[in-house]
C-alpha cells in the first residue's frame, strides 16, 4: 500500500501546473514595479557619483600647487668628469669587482678610483651613481667638488 501512495505522490498532471497562480496584479504589481524603479535609480546614482568623483580627482585644482621638485643630490657632469680614470692593476686596488654592477675587473681595464676612500668602480657605473648621489656607493663617504677649481674634496 505504501508503494501505491508513492506513485500517486509523483504522478503529476501537466494541466495542473498552469501559471494562473503566478499572476501579478494590484498591489503586488505596483510594489514590484516600484522596487525595480528604486533599484534602477540607485544604480544610476551610484554610477553618476563615481563618474563625478573620478572627474574631480583627475582634474587639477586651481588652488593646489605641485610640490617643488626635490633638489638634485648628485654631482654635476663637470665634477664627475674631473674624477681620475686609471688602469686597473691587480695589486693596487682595494677590491677586484665593481660593487655597483658586481662585474669583476680585468687587468688593464679603465676604472675610476674615488679619492679619499680609494674604492674602485667602472666609470659608467660610478658616473651614473654620482649623477644621483654625492657619496661613495660602498662606504657612503661624501664626495664634493669645489666648483671654482674643480678640486675633489673628501669629507
């Protein structure tokens, strides 16, 4: 008897599954339309607000001034060119590699030796460094150039 009840539970008649129970009318229709209108207006306000904010964020303000560029802490080209360029010999140098590019010096290669600390670098490596910084890349001792006589002063 239980099997006959189970067959009856799963026996559906497609005529009974009509959509006449799903009709929306009266107040339900009004509130459904109102709900979708509120969602649509909210989405439009959200996108409009984002557009306005991005417009004002990207536009330069007439009252704000750009901060001044940071002062150049490096040496000028004449001062960098005044540094001595020598030939590398294995016995004279303090190190056997350029600490900027980590390249090994070969005997007879042109190198720049900073006065005072005597650290040795490839000319192109140390020139690029000294155009941005006015100190030795390894020990950070200051390298200043007296502009009148182009003499290098070590501090």
